[in-house]
């Protein structure tokens, strides 16, 4: 809507700024942690988060949603960075952005309707598990100090909000990242710090074209990564947009969001940042902190950059344990805990789709594969269910020695055997009428099954006639939306 | 002209300062053009939560908890808004009935007024709005927060009440030959309203007088064909100034004009003629998009 532009930016100024500050403070440790997951210097994730948040605030399709460097996309880059280095990651980021813009223009966001609730739950659970697994290197072969610090960090994160008055004023993940370095330097404990993990930003980002040969070989290296990043980025962004739509009871422009994510990634790649997408956790934190407008995302991005450029000396002494605590919190907050309880109560098909999605993701470390597996298994279950909607009514007329089969329901690849099974080929009669006007042939496998039946019956010396084939094969034409009238729906359900 | 015969006259009622006058004009229009009257109250959710927390941490099942909290809060807000709206709309309905409007619909809808107008516009023949709503009460020249948006979204004629009700006698049509003003001319010619004891003035302000005179002649022939007598006046000068001067000297009650023929961006940079007219004039308006 026209009127929404001004409202999106200036409709909620005070709360948007406050929420933006909360998000910026929570975003700093996350952006650093995601850089470490991807295997690049912290500044790569921080510049990315700045660029993506600021750009998406302007061009995104969902006001109040936070986008930045994310775990989901970082996980896809690990091998690219290890084998080819940062410059190739930047190219992959830009290319992923281009693919996302193309996806936006092709209206690919509409394919989100294939992603069931079970797949979405599986996606988030898998993401939570991967984020947790990514913390394990920091927690293995370390001194007990690290465990103690991580536990202390978690205690601060979850318990600080219960402190009267200041508890709800200061974001607890920030308190964690301020208190732990103080403890460490006070007691002189030797632990790994963020400074040990690579460079932090000490200047504002500058525009840079990635230093790679622009050859076909480069393209063949980065393209598979770019495709994965583009898909996963859009998946998480559109899912997050749905979550924010639901939370705030407002609507978003999904097409614009796809294109916006693309523009944001291109922007990130050009200032030396990694690819990112919408962040489900941070977006929820933003809404919880009162953020509703584009201003909140913009404030988060700009403040994040100011914080890290001016406070990089302080940031560098933050122990990794503080970061690990934040990431465990993100993992716990992303996981859908009720889904475990629902494993018992939900239909087995739903549960297996969810579990399969999780298993494939954890196995491949690629959320896109998990989503495809989930969609595939879900579709098989759906085909199985649809094939149950097929039955036959059979009549015998003695005077003319005619057997009539009336077929009612859905004939397609998965129900064609059942369809053939309806016919008694051993019965010797003069004439057989197959009435299919209440049946629907959805694909050529269904039609082939009918052919097979007719040929087989003719071989037995029976005269076969088919009634109502025109109506029955209407569904064969890929004309969707023809069946949206009441009488059509009635017919589809077999006229029952 | 996409006008439906005897489509609804719709008016937004929000209980603001101008609400009474808006309702009076809507009643007058409905009776004059014997069209049914629809009273609409929109329930606008703020979608802003009062219970914000800046903990910034992610707790287990945070989304589910937050959704519960927010929907509870909005449910209470909505219930109150609906109840308040019921009072407002009942008052308006009683008044319209007392004034003798028989064909009357009173409805509440969720969402903003422009959104509602967009959804309902196919059934409407005219929309009656106040030049300002709650947000600008007491401001002398302020235009309503949603007025321009409302005007831009709907393709139907809009009556804008700027001041208290006075039975209209003189109507002025500002004609500049633009496509929207041409539409306005057709509306004038086709609506039953303008054929009944109203004095119709047509003014045209152009760079040179002969252009203006040509436009007046065009209008004359269209209106005369429709059986409407008019007083024409061709003028030159600064349009807003000249027209508002004409309004005051001739005691015009309603100004009819085409509106916002340029995009929003153009208006942002160059200022919109329509907006300026709305601010500077003291008459009521009928705007045609």
C-alpha cells in the first residue's frame, strides 16, 4: 500500500530505536560467531551484518524483520572458504544475491506453499542443532575455566532479566559479553578470546571488487555454493517473514523481500562481507522489544558498525566462552521444543517429515537438502492419501449380459494399480461399460492404466465402451484453478 | 465514468470534530441523489505493543509465548475499539434515520480507512470524508493524516467536508482540461445531484485568456447537453490564488475538481495543486480521480 511507506519508517520511532539498539547489541556476538563458523575473520561477518541490515531496511519486503550474517548461510560456506579463500566467498555472495533477485522476478516465493509446517519445524530444529554442533570445537579439549565461564554466561543470559529494574532494561546477552571479560582479566584467566579468532574491524568498510580471475573456472567453483546460499537464504527469510507476519498480524511483500535479500547480499559482498539472510531469533527479539518498523532494522545495522569500529579493542578481549553462551542461547531459542512432545501426538506422516528434514540437514550441513527431502517425503505421503479416494460401483444387467463399472475418484500414478485391480478380467460377459464421468485422470499413468484395462478386456472377446471420458480427462490438462467452482469441487470429490 | 447508478454513498465516522458535518453532508448527498447511505467505522489496530521487554535473549519457545502475549493484548485493544465504534456508529445511524434516510447500512471494519475504501470501492458512487480526523483536531489548516492516501487509493469521487454543514447552493467547477478534470466534468453532467436547484459556476485559469475561454466553451457545451445551466468565467493568473478569490467573492459552497493527476513523487518535489487548494479554500470539495 502507498500509505505504508511513511508508516513503515516513522510510525513507531521511539520503540523502533530502542529495539534497534537491543538488536544491535545482541547482533555483535552473533555476527562474530557466524564468521567463526564460516572460517573467516570476525570483521567479515560484522561488515556483512551492517550492510545487510541497512540495505534490507530500505529494500526489504517485511518491515521490522532483522537480516544480517546468519548461521544458516555461514554453514554453507565452510568448504569454499577452506579450499579457495575469502575472495571466492565474496564472489559467491554477490552471485547468490544476483540469483535471489532473479528468483524474486520469477515469483519463486510462491513455492513456499510447498513447505509444510512439519518441514518448517524440521528446518528450525536442524538449524538449532547445527548451531549447537558448531560450538563444540570451543568446548572440547579445553580447561575447566571455559566450562565455568560458559555456564556463567548462560546463567547471566537467562537469569539477568529477573533482576529487578535493570533486568528488563539491559539486554542480557550484552551483560554476558561485558561481565565475562571483566571476570577473566580480574582473575587473570588464560582463555581464548575473540581477538585470537582473526581481525576485527578497525575502520569503516570500503567498496572492494573481489580479487579473483573472472573466468568460467571461478564460476564453476562458486556457483554451487551460490545456489545453496541463495535458496537457504530465501527459505529462512520467507519463513521469518511469515513468523513476523503472524506475530504482528500484518502483511509483508514476499516478492520484494526476495529481491531485497539479493540486493543486500550483493551490497555485503562488495564491502567484503559474507552472505546472510533474515534471522529468525533476532527478528523475534526485535518484535519483543517493540520494534515494528524499518527504522529498527536500520538502527540495528548502523549501531552495530559504530560499536565494533570504536570498541574493537574491548571486543577483542571478550572470551570465546561468552560467545559460546550466546550461541547456545540462540540454539535453544531456535529449537521448537513442543515439537518433541508433538512427535507422539502428531500423525506419523507429519512426524516423519519433520525428523527426516532434521536428519538430512544434520547429515549434509545444508538446510536446502533437508527442505527438499522434507518436501519429497511429504508429497509421497500426500500421494498415498489421495490414492485412497478411489472406489468402484459395479452392476450387472442380465438381459443384455452387460457389466457396468462406475469409477469414482482420483486416478493417477499412485492409484493406477488399485484402479486396474477393480476389474474382474475372468468374468465372461458380452459387454462391459466403464463409466468414468465421476473419475479424474490426473496424469498419463492414469490414462495408461485405463488403456491397459480396455485392451485386456477386449482380448477376452468383450465389447468395451467408455462413458464420460471427456469429463474425466479434463484434469489431465495442466489447467490449474479450473476446479475452483462449487460444482467442480463437487465433481472432484466424486460427486459424493 | 465508472459510476454505478445509485451506488452507495459511503462515509467514514470516527467521532472527530468534523464528524457531524461529514454526516450531514452525506445525508444531504444521499437524499439528493437518492442513493443508499453507508456509514463505516474502521477499527484501526495500532499493532504496537505496550508490554515491551529489552531482555534481548532467546528463551525456549519464545515465539509461541510472544504470540500469545501479543494476541492477548491486541484482543483487548480491539474489543475496546469495537465497543467505542459501536457507540459512534449508533449515534450516526440514529441521526441519519431521524433525517429521513431510509436506505441505510452501518458497518464496522478492521483496518485503516484507505484500506477499507480500496476493498469496498466497487460498490460505491461517492465517498464522504472530513478534511481532518482525530490526529489533526484543532489545527486550522491541517489536512487529515489519511486524507491524501484515501484520495489516491480510490477511483470514485470523494466529497470532502472542510467545515460545518450549510445547505449547499453554489457549486464551482475548476476546469483545466486535464484527464481528471475531464472526468470531473462528465461526473457533473451525469449526476442527478447537479440538476437540482444548484447554481453551477465553471472557472478556468490558464496562462492566456483564450485557452481558458476555449475550455469554458467546452464545458458549456457538455453541461448544456446534459441540461445544466452554468456561469462561466475564464481567468489568468496564479491558479490557487485566483480560484480561492473567486470562491470567496461568489460565495461558493462546493468546489468540484480533478485531483492528483501527478504521482506522489511529483507532489513531494513540486507540491501538489490539489493539496494546496484543499488547504487554502474554505469550501467543501468534490474531488474526482
